[in-house]
């Protein structure tokens, strides 16, 4: 009877030591995970990566650390980890196959957040849509159009399309075409256009504005005005110039042609 008691106590102490060792490993693993995540967050805060990229890196690192802690604990308990790794690998492959489109969006999101072809608040045009970027997530990018519609675009669509960022540069060129009749003096029209931009406060002096004859159309001569302004003033400058040119052409007796038709009645 005493022998059985001794064996029981010995087994209990043995299991108790294993349980205590396992608990200590888990605690140490969680503390190390917390420390690694803290250091990573601090390093990311000093980097130029987008905030959405921070969240993705932290989440991926956290679950990776959890898996490592689990493997270390199972190894300490003499539990074979090879079958577990095989199951995890097979499960990961199956999940990757089932979620290939989503994973493609995530990979594209990482590329966008790393290379930063655009940022929040930029005016972009991509995949037939133009507007202001509202948010950039790992899977989707949200754009608000100029007529106040919110559009979400999968990141894989963005990385596989031609993208135009209108906000990247500080200045932008305003190109406006004007059509004058053949009877009007084109040299005088060019002088009128240059006089307008020279006195327009939002038009930059450098680079210098230019007026070119860009074509001879069926109903008149096409003139192209090219003037530079700050990117934020682009639409205001374009609208104001169009209005001022209309008034100035009228005062200078420069005719803007319009479609007309001559009708002859044969008796």
C-alpha cells in the first residue's frame, strides 16, 4: 500500500513539474511575443509605411509568434510536432487555394502600402474611376467621386491597371482649347489669352504660359492655352479662365463659331 502511495505521489510530482514547466513556457512565450510586438510597433511608428501596413504587419507577426509558442510548448511535452506541421501546411495550402482572389488583393495591398503610388486625400484615376482616396486597406481602396459616390476597388484591380495620380506633383498644367472663327484674327486672340493669364493671380509666372494653334477645324481655328498653377487650384483656375476668355473674346470682337445651316428653297 505504501508503495502505491509513493508511486502515486511520484507520478503526481512528475506531472506537476511538467505542468509547471509548460505554464512557465507559455508565460515566457506570451511575454516575448508582447515584447516583440511592442518593439515592432515602435519601429513601424518611425517608418514611412502607411498605417494600414502597420496593422497588417503586427497582425501577421502576432499569429506567427503564437504558432511558434504552441510548437515550443508541444515539443517540451514530447508531443510530435511533425504531424501538426503537416496538417498546418496542408490546411494553409487549401485555404490559400480557396482564398486566392483575397490573397491576391492582400498581396496587392502590401505592394500599394509599401510603394505608395498614392495616399489618402490624393486625386487619382484608375480602372475607369476618378475621385479622392478616402482610405487604403490591405484588401480594398475606397474612393469618393466628385459627385459624392463612395466606390471600393479591390487592390488587385488597382495594381493591374494604369493609375494616374493628379495630386503627386505640387503644380499642374491647365490645358484649355478654344475655337475661333476663320474670320477672326488668330494673332489678336493669342494676345488676348496671354493678357488674361498674365493678370490672373492664381496662374504661375514660371513655367511660362503659352498659346498654340492646335488645329484647323471645319468651323474655325483651334487655339490651346497652356498655363500652370498649383495643383490645389487646378479646377478653380480652369473654370475662371474659361469664363474670362468668353468675356474677353466678346469685347475684342473675336467670334466663337457655332453650328449653323444654310437652307435653300428651290421653286
